[in-house]
C-alpha cells in the first residue's frame, strides 16, 4: 500500500517550522570577525556622535556675530590666530574678527559658533575676507546630532553588514556579542550517487545536492558537517541519523523522503520519535519535502531532485536557520514583476520556478531561468529568483504581473508575504 | 589659493573607472572553495543531463502500448518482473504486460517507454492494476533533455552561487578555473583617528572607515591588507603610497583627498605620475571622491566621512573590483519605489541617501535610514539601499516614485542604468 500523505499549504508548512525554532545562545567574536554574523545584543551609543561640536568642512571657525552685514560690496576681514588639524584642539578662545583655520572633523574652538568654508573666502597671508553673513551654528555639526549617548543604534537580530561594522567601530566595540551559528550536518542518500571526482557508471549520477547545500549554507555563513551517505538499510540509517541529531542543530538529508521502497527516512523519523511537521507540501517542485523536529534539532528531509532540493532549502531551512540565530529578517525578499513569457500549464500546487529577475527604470521583468522540471540541474545555475505561481487551474500569460522571491540577498525580510 | 576642481557626472566618473579595468588572470580552486568566486571559463556539459532515459518518479516501468484502453471499469494488470533502485540497472527486457519496479532517478529498463507512478496503481502482491492509458514517454525524463553534451551551461564571468556549484558537481568539475581576487590595500588617513580598542581623547574619533571597508571587501569575498595610517607628512605619504601601488591591484585611502592643508593625496598622485580620473563628482555625499590610476593599479581616494566613504566604495570601487574579476554584473541592482517621506531640500548634485527599501504585494516603498549627513555614521548601519535623487532644484514629496539602488545583493546587474 502506498502511504497516503496530506499536503499542507506552503505558508502553513513554514509556520510549523518557524514556531518550533529556539534561538541559539550568543557568543563573543572580535570586530574583524563580526561581518556576516547576527547581533545578539543591540548596539548602544557609548558616547554622543559627534562626540563634540565639530566642523563638517575645511575652513575657518569664526563668531557669527562678526559676520553680520558682510556682502560683496562690503567684505569683512578676519585675522587667523590659530591653525588646527582634525584630532587637534585649539587652546585659543576666539575674539572679535578672529578666526581659527580648521579641518574637517576638528572641534569648534571656544568662542566660535560658525564655520566659513574655504571656498567662501578670499585669502591674503594671515587674513581672509568673506562676502556673506553666517548664522549661529552654520556649518557646525552639533555634539549628539547623529546619536545621543545610550541610544539604541542597531537592534539585536540585525545582520552585521559593513555599516553595522562602522557603528561598532565608532563606539569602541572591539568585541561583539553575536548568535552562535547552528551546527548543520549533511547526509546524502541515494545509491545512484557518485562523488564529483569519480567517473560516471551506468545508472549513476554525481552528487550535486551535497555541494549545493554546502554552498547554500556558506552563503548564510554556516559551515556544513559532511556526515557521509545514508546506506540503503533502515537500521544503519537509524543509527546514523540518531547520532547526527545528537550532534547537530539541524540535519539535512537529500532524497529518501518519498514513498519508494528505499525511502527509509519516514521510518527512521518514527523510530526516533521525531515530530513530523509535514511530509507533503502544496508546492512544485519539492512537494515531498519533509521536516521533522526532535529535541530542538530540525531534520530537513529535502528532495533528491536538485531543483526541488534547492527550493526546499530556501523556503524552509534558510528561515529556520536564520531564526535560530535570532535574525528578525529570515525570509526571502519579495518583488512583483511582469512575466516575460507564457506559462500556460496549470498546476494545483504553488509553483516555484527558478527565474531571472531584472529591474530597470522601465520596469521589472521576470523569465524562467531555463529547463523547468524538478530534476533539472541546469536551470538552478542560472537566475536570481523564483517566480511564484499560486496553485490553481489557470495558466499565466506574458505580461501578467506575478510574485517573485529573490535569492541571494544579504539580509531577508521580516515576513513571509505569500499564501 | 583654493584649487578649483571640475565635478564630473556620476555616470561619467564610473565610465572613466570601468574603461581602465584590466581583468586579472585566472587561478584554479577546488570545488568546495569555489562558492563566491567568479567563473573564469564557461561551464560546459561534460555529458548529457540526464545521462540516460530515467524515471522522474517512484513507480513501474511499462510498455505504453500495453496500457491502451485501461479505465476505471476495465483495469489492466501487470506482472512485476524486476525491482531496481536508483543507481541500479535492470538486466531484463520488458515484455508484454510486464513491469519493472523503478525508483526516482533509475534508468528506464530496455523495452519500457513509460512510467506508472506508484500513486496510479493498486498493488496486489507481485501484480498491480492501472485505470488509465499512458502515452509513449509519459513520465520519462529523456537523456539530454536538461542539457546536451558540450553545451555551455554557465557563462564565464558568472558569480558562483550554490546553483552553479550544483552544475559544476554534476559535470565532475572537482576543480574550477576562477578569476584571481584582487589584492587590495587599505590606508587610513587622519590624525584624529584612534583604533577601535583605544579610548577617545578630546578631538579624536575612532577609525570606523577602515573596518567598514574591510567588511565591504569581505562581502565581495576579497581580503583586505591593512597598510597602516598615512602620516601627516607629504614625503612619508609618498613613500607609503608608492609601495602600496607596487604591491596591490587597488589601494584604498579614506580622507586626505580634499583641499585642506593636510590633504596630501593630490600631491602624492602627481608625484607618482598617476592619472587622476576625477577628483570631484556631482554627488552628495562623496563629492570629494578621487580615483587615480597607475600601472593597472587603482587608487581609490574615498572621503573620510563615513557615509561618503561608503557611497564612494559602492559606486566606484565595487564595480571596478568585480570587473577586474571578470564579472559581467558588477553594478548595484536597481529598483523603483514610492518615497515614504518628503525630501524637499533641493541639491544641485545627485544625492545618494542611505535608505530602507521594502517591497510587498501592495508595492515598493523606500524611506531614509536615519540621520542624513555625509558625516553620519548611524544611518549607514540601517537600511539596505540608496535613494538616488537626481541633481536639480526641485525637492521630492511623499508618494513620488524614486530610483533606488540595492546594497548587499549577491550578484549585481550588467549596467549602470542611472544618469
């Protein structure tokens, strides 16, 4: 008898996974290792930014009241009494019609309340003239205008991109509290698989899912433990998976989750006592994708078909792993685009078609990346997106507006916006 | 006298840089190190995909002609004569009303030309019945339907994302020819700078541009050589920059390119005999960005202001470095979005405002990421995009459609689409 499985909606399947995510504990890394990690704690301003009133330009610090009435016909002259670079502090207090030569970033000297830009002066030896009045605080960056001391600058759960690095450096965070990365184990299944460096034999194909998943994890900054291949024997499978669950936060398998005679994983899940969150999803490709959960470890049973394996990882494993790291934006970014071709074949399930998305000032377009079958390996090498077609009986025509999910963005979005 | 500089348009400035790019020579890496690199050679199909006619499902291989006339009322029965898993090959040639139990991915046995899915059968011991006829080649993945032997699957210049890894693995590329990564040196300038772990002193700020640029490079997979700080002395500057040019494919400096008294870089460029491509750009922030070129080495003179430094890197250094690696998609991706706030202040130069871009089924919106001045460091920690406002006298209102460039995409786009 063939086991009867009840397909769940994609959105429901994602929710079942995400509801069971437990955040991993934080760890400390040095600032130069922090790029690509996820903040475990908010970044607070340890001091005001700017830390003092400073000049945003190269020029001359003056008293604004001395500039009153300046014009092209009636230029006002100033005497330069000191000369300071960024990082230096003038000991002079500026008096009437005095000025201090000041560099970008240097503190405003005592007495001064405006900066005349170099370009706004005519210089002559130790004096210069101006042709316009300056307001109090004109060309002055005020202490704290960018950030106040104690203010939260970046929230916990934020992906540490280069701008976050800049802020961490500014506030003296030589070390950063980040989420620990999940330990992910990878088990290949399938006696038809040979390694990349092995020659093909009749009936064999090379294992492409393993290296692909390792790269999908690398893209998330996560290392992958290669745990070998599942043997075509249920007892041996059970022992290998049991050990993997003990060692890992997530165990990925490819293949073996279908209803075929050599698909031992459903039986292994049962023997382990794992909670099977779903074993059939209303999507193509990847409908056989199975996710189980045991002692805070996820078992991602991905399809053995390359395209289906890829989709299953991006839709279920990726947000779960990001969420384990505390990310507030674990989902693939959404776009809307006009379909560049007809896709007339109706399908009862949601379809995720590997696609090339392009956006220019004249609009956003999307087209399938190539040969579109779940066992296609060439189409996944092309393209940067999925076209998502809702399940139903109607097909889609060129020019129709369709949903698109982008693959390969550095940081995702906070919500799954599709049904 | 203040040096008079002629600002060039952003597009023109980018073109001047890109025209001088020379592609770096290729090198060989192993497949497991290839993620994130750029292909130096196209990936050719070393064999057909599928390499043989195979079953895309678990089921039974049959002769389609034996299924003619099957219906719910008149089921046709088949005898199972062999049983093969993926990777195995049946030695049997199928005869009339015979079937071979076949797994997903297994070769179609001799004589068979269709696959009955498991779900389409009622099984009884060693026999099963079907209730519908099957077309010739129904549920058969034909040899070469995904790719023909010798076909170009992925072009040279493509970013090696996980799907490319899958294709490389499929075709047995245990080693991959990729572009060498550029050697990039980083020189900080500014006597006001203290290191991240040092305490602040009056007039000092911490060096945030150095760690930020290192992370911007890390995002591109490029390591950064920290070459120290430029001293506030022209001769010492000259020697340090000269040495850096000899060792590096690109030298980044932050600060020191303005027209202030301590800005030695223009003089250093002149003494080196470097071709200054531009020293003023029609953009805010980052108008002082300077790019020079000498013996195939780029000198990126970025602003010392964090926001301006960030923009200068993304607009000029990033595409140049990607192009040196042969990337066909070196530019930031473009989007269009509705402005979520008023930005009424007109500016004669193009503005690049650090922004938060969000796209949902109800449309795309963009809003400034925070405090918007060139010396702001907090706004660059937030957001995933630039709002690009064309230079001119008019301001922009909430609801206006504006240009957006996305930051942090894995792979860019082939062209700079803005003026």
